[in-house]
């Protein structure tokens, strides 16, 4: 597998390194979006995770999410979500304060970004999942509050995924507390528009 895929006969690792270098060296926002989309697509295949981790692509994804610029944010959180299936990647994301970065996706007006953000948080915080050598962290209060708010979204996809996140990753006490404080304290997290 590592010997295939490069258009010029390079190994997969060499090709991915080339993409990372192009992303870092490019001054074009459009080109960076294209490369980010390509890297996110490679993250979909678990056989690429080792190389993506070796190249610190999770850092690129986290930085792109933190920029909060669509559509690059959508591509980056999609790639991060794919990488978060890997226990080593989960640990790396958590160690780099990735949970707080991923939480930025909950306030996006792009439904796909919100869905990938919720899915990534689910992967990072679900009890029983291994994160490297330890267990995954508890869910921050702001994420619980955001999910409580999103559980009332017009979009059934967002509403259902938020409900699953709350059931799987949060205690009933966390949800009750978030619902109590939700009456006005969760500002800045708009609900994404419903899709037709």
C-alpha cells in the first residue's frame, strides 16, 4: 500500500508529505482549501492514519478549524473527525487542546461543519473509547450547553446527532445543569438553518 498512489511513482508517504508542503507553502486561500480537502479525503482511509500522524496533519486540521473560515473549516473538521477514529490520533488531538478547538464548530452556520464537529466531540469524549494509553476526557460544560441548544435545531440531522451525543457522552446531571443555565447563557451558538 505504501508503494502505491503517487502520480509520479512516489510512495503514499512521499505524496502526503508533498501535499503538506504545498499547503504550508501556498499563499493562495483557494489552493489551501483544495489541499485541505485532499488531506481530509486521505484521512477517511484508516490505512493512511499512521502517515498522517507522522506528518502532524492533525495540527493542520486543528489550525484550519481555529481559523473559522468556511469551507476550509468544513474540510478540516471532516479530516479531524476521520482521524479521531484512531486512538493515537484521539490522544494527540486531546493533548493539543483539540476539544476546545472542535467546539468552535458548534457555532458554525454550515450544517456539515456542525455535524462533523459533533461527531468528532463524540469520538473524543465517548466513555469506553481509548485515547492512546488513557481514557477520553469528560465533556466540557460549554460543549454540553451547545449540544443542548443544538438538540432543538430545525435540522433533524443536527437535532438527532446532538441527542445521541448528549445520551452517549454526558451524564444526566450535566444535561440537566446545561438545560437550567441554557435560558439565555448560551450566546453565540446560532442554530444552523434547516436543510430542505
